[in-house]
């Protein structure tokens, strides 16, 4: 009995040790978030300057490289215990605890009709801020109001000061002021419009992308136009369609996270969403190619797939995938054009089934869908059927023992054993410099049998 008790005790110790080991392993696993970094920014607008107090909490490292905004003056820095912290000449911040408070001044020209305050906080290099709270008190500019691109905001007008509170995930929001009061004219899950005049915009917002940040749109003629992140400042005299295009462009950038090297892709997605060519150059021609080659139903389905795409990264390759889902055929239309700067590569829809010729699978013979017809690449087909092929002066000669053909692409004639035959249409056509023939026509011309199945096509 005593021996059983000892074994039981050892088992408990081992189990407990294993649990502790697993917990330590879990808590030290890379990518597991163990702290939250928050910041509060208090801004006091007095004559000719903003007095800023920025407090950051939740930092775990002993030192950080910081980036200080331009034109900062009177910068001081204190730790949690109010002791002055150390910032060296290389902007390296040395900390003694997980809280730091910066105080500094930013200049402001009072003789303006509008003002955009941005990049006004001190940044910690390689540090992600989880949330920011901005508290702004303004006793100077009382004849207008501040708006921002923050997720939540509130304002309170008092006898001597206007008081604003804005909260945002991540870094600080943009802050915009103008001397003419801005009203929140419209608000929904995609768009907030600030203006001092009424605008009838975006009657069909349900037909716009479902992802991305809420876009904050300021319509005014008191400030130069700005397109930055999810803040748009546009001239209120613009035509409604122009404003809609600008807003949709901003939403697309936010919703689809298009990388800088694929920036032109934004114009193409915008054209698909708005159902009209946008801009000029190659990407406008790409949209026109889609309109020409796809049916209205296919274009609508492609648009719906783009609108309701829920992943964050949109690329040319991914657009090819969406187009394949719409048409049921393989294509590399978007990715081909991403690599081709000279001209627009045509939209080619490839049959995705495996192809067998004389019981052998082949991969170098394309079958495309062109204007509702299945067309097969002619010269590789002839070679797979063991014809000796010679292309001479735009004439295709194909010989196999006693059989001798001559074909003339885009002409309604061909020759068999020196006998010329005419047809109501050209049996061989050129598509982007390559000869193709209707798949069903080869049964008659080449004396073979074509058999189509769900996953494969056989030619024997």
C-alpha cells in the first residue's frame, strides 16, 4: 500500500511538471501576444502652437528608437515615476519601466481658413500601437469645428473651450479643422460625409466592396484636396460622379490591400466595380477586353466575386482565380498582363480538362473557348497525330504517308492530295499569331474521333 502511495505521488509530480512545461512553452511561443501597447495624446491649442502630451503604456523593452515629428520644440520625456528619461543623439529612448510621457510643442499658423494636423505623435520604431485616444481642447479656433478619421469621436462646446475626444485602433487619427462648421451629413458602415451643403451621393452603396475601413470624406472648398489612408478631402464643387469614383478608389485600396507594385490594379478593380472604363492606358484596354470577351452575366458574376471577396490581399493571380470560377475555364489574363508592359495580352479561356491524343496525355496542345466555340491549337495537334508539319509563307503543310494537306489560315479553302476544297468559313484561323481549328471539325478533316468527358477530352 505504501509503495502504491509513493508511485501515485511521483505521478502527480510528473503530471504537474508536464503542465508547467507546456504552459512555459505556450507562453513563449513566437507570435503569441503577451502585452498591449496603448497611447493617450492630449492636445491643447493655444495661441500659435499646439501643446502636446503623449503617454504610451505597455512597453516591455529597455530601449526604443523613436521618430520625432518635424518642427517639435521644448521636448521633454519622463518615466512612470516622473524621472526624466534619456533620449540620445540617435533618438534612442532608454526606459526604466513600461510607461513614458512626452511633452512638446508644435507650431501652428493662426491666419488660415483650414488646417490638417497629421503625423503629430512620436513613433516607436517597429512597435505596433493597439489603440490611441486623442483629447483635444481648443480655445482659439471657436468659429469652426474639428473632424477626424477616428473610429469614434465626440465633441462638447463649453463657455471658453471646445473639447473633443477621438479613439482609434492603431496610431493617431488625422485631425482637420476649418472656419466654416462641418456637419456630419451621412453615415453608414462604409462612409461618413462631412460637409456644410447637402449632397446626393452613393445611392447604391450596397454595390460597393464590403471590406475595408470606413472612409471619412470631407467636402469643402477651403482646403487643398487630400487622399490619404481612409481620409478624403475633396473639393465640394466636384461632380458627384467624380466624388463617387474617388471614394470608391479609396475603399478599394483599403478593402483589397493592393501592394505598391500593383497600384494600377486599383483602376481595373474600380472599373469592374463601377462597370465602366477608368483612366487610360493598358488597364483601361484590359477592362474593354473583358467587356468584349465575356457575356453580361459573366461580367456581373465577376463583379459580385470582387465585391464580396473577404481576404485581404488582391493580386493579378487572384483575379485570374476569380475569373476562372466565373467562366469555368483556366486563364492567365491578369497575370500575363502584369508581366507585359508593351501591349494588352488577349483574354484566353483554356479548357481545364486533361487532353489525350492516341491514348497518350499531352500538355502542349491548347484548347480554348473562343466566341462560344471550342478551338484546338492546330500545329501541335498535327504533330501529336504524327503528321510531318512544315509552315511556309503562311501556308501549313501536313504530310503522313499518302495523305498530304495544305491549309491556308483565315481562308475558306484547304487542299488534300493536291485537290482543292472550299468551305463556307475558314477551317483554320489565326488567334494572336497561332493557328487554331474548331475541335469538332477535326473529326471530318483529319478522320479522328473526339470524345468529351467531365475530366478529359480524348482524340483517337
